[in-house]
C-alpha cells in the first residue's frame, strides 16, 4: 500500500467523494511545520481541507486557498510593518505605529 491507496481508503471510511493533491497538501504542511511550529503542519492541512469543504472548492479553489496559507507561512516571523529594505533595528516601528513603545523609565541623555 502507498499514500494514494491510504487516501482512497480514508476517503471511503470518511464517506468522502473528493480528490486530494497530496503533494500540495504535504508541501504546505511541511512549510508550516518549518516556519511556524511543528504542530502547525497537520493543523494547517486540516484547516485547508475544512476551508475547501466549507467553500465547496474544486481543485483550483483548493490551490488558491493553499497559496494564501503558503504566503502567510512564508512571512510568519517577519514583522507586519517591516520594510524589507530596512535592516535598522532602531525604533522605526514606533513611528509607523504612531506611538512610542520605548521604556518610559529611561533617563533622557
């Protein structure tokens, strides 16, 4: 037995009529495990399937959902407001956020 056989049997047991792109789901799960957390892989695969089912998505819809999840996983550890060309770790984010997050107890020089 191989992975495709497992998928076919599992779909029968779960009473599902669907096709699975195991490469797409596996790659997404691996990416989430590597960039987010080891447990994120199976959870991501589950949520992708849940979203696809809820949307009644066909293969193209599943691929579009997977692309959105992939983009999120790829930028997971990057600050939301970060400028990719700016490597300065100063208080640039304070200005962008519109408030100062520095320690108020610091003495002024």
